[in-house]
C-alpha cells in the first residue's frame, strides 16, 4: 500500500522512497524492490501526467491491437515505453486488462476504453493531447 500511495502521489517510486518504505516496514530493500518491479502499475522512473496502457495480450492482439498501437505511436510521436517531450503522456503496453470481451482495450490512467479501432484510438489520444481527460 505504501508503494501504491507513493506511486499515486509522485507518479513513480524514487529510490529514497524505496529505502524509507523498507525501513518503516522492517523489510529488506531487496524485498521492497521485488514488489515494486513485479507490478507493472508501479514505476521506478518518472512518467507522464497521463499513462496510456494498451493491452497487447492475445485476444486484443488478434483484434487489432498492433494497428492501434501504431496509430497511437504515430499520433503521439513516441514509441511504447516512452513519454512525450512535454511530459504529459506515457505510452505503455500491458498484459490482459480483463476486458477481453470488449477487446481491443486500453486504460487511460484508471479509465478503461474498449472496442477500440485505430481511428477511434487516434481521436481519444488527440483529445488527451488537447487537455481532455480519459
Ligand atoms: S486480452 Fe486484452 S483485455 Fe484481455
């Protein structure tokens, strides 16, 4: 829970926080680091204000996720795993979001978007770039 709170507050978990969490919880730094690196929703590096997580697992992949990823990458001018130069948007791929029945799917921050098309994803990203929400 401490890792989640720090990640939510800062957008990532810095080294100092890892050490402090290990100290206050009486856990080794290695164990804290193990948890922090296991969960993809926790980051040890600064990320954008908004995070787009596109599912790249089998169902979404079969229903067009690779084309959607290309469209989003083109729209943002970055590749998966990168953050826009203005620091506003990070693009990531992720494993199954549990929305297989509505695939292809992605999360923008904590908001699910599903039944995506490449053009629909472009419109969503344009809205986000223009200051809109998820
Ligand atoms: S495979 Fe994409 S949401 Fe399950």
